C-alpha cells in the first residue's frame, strides 16, 4: 500500500470509529507495522469556528489498509498556536 492509500484508509477508520468527519491528514509515517497517520478531527463545533476544539488521532494501518492501532492524542482549539 502506498502513502495515499494508507492516508485514505486511516481517515475512513477514524470516521467510522468516531462518527465525526475528519478535517484532514496532518502527518504520515512509514513504520514496521505499516503506516502511522495523524488525522485531525473537529470534536466540538463552536461559533466562531476559530474556537472549535480539535483532536489529533494517531492511526496505524497495515499494508492492506486494516486497522492496527488507534489512539486519540492531544486536543486543542483551532485558534490556538503550538509552542515548544
């Protein structure tokens, strides 16, 4: 499986598991178990949308696109900045 296929599979897995439509792929890395993909999801929609709460999901899929692992990482507001 190539990088694009892994990203598509990871996004689909997150959507199916959370019920929330992912915003996009923010990282992609090839490892021993397959591909680890960082998928960003809006968990809480707010007005204005700059105050939405997002979460970063780390998903690993094997070379056939099957789920190996899934974990929600950090949560943050859309308008925030990363430090450090």
